C-alpha cells in the first residue's frame, strides 16, 4: 500500500505531524519518520493500512474562494469553508 517516499499521517496521533515512509523490510514492515516525534516507527503492513493515511497536504476542510463586494467598487477575495 505505502512505499518509500510516501507522505503519511497517523490517524490517531495527529500530534506526530507528517511522516515519510523511509524504508520497508523483507517481512512487509514499513519504517516511518514523523516530523514531530523522535525516533522512527516500524509498523507491519496491516498496521500501516489500519493506522496511516496518505498526507494530501490539505489541513482541515476543503476551502473555495468566494468573491465578495464591499461597500463600493473594491472587490475583496474571501476564502471560506
């Protein structure tokens, strides 16, 4: 499922930040280095599938820009969820 170089997040440990898959073993385990956790994490393939999600680079809800007019002719770009 995951391969070296993939960016991931731990589903139940958001405080660990973004992780990068740094390697895999012959037994199907993956090694992950998280940005906000000291030491590496080693998970089985099943553990990785259950506990990791691909990092999409998006934080929070999807946002779309909306153009809003303000008291006059000035146009303001407002980003709202």
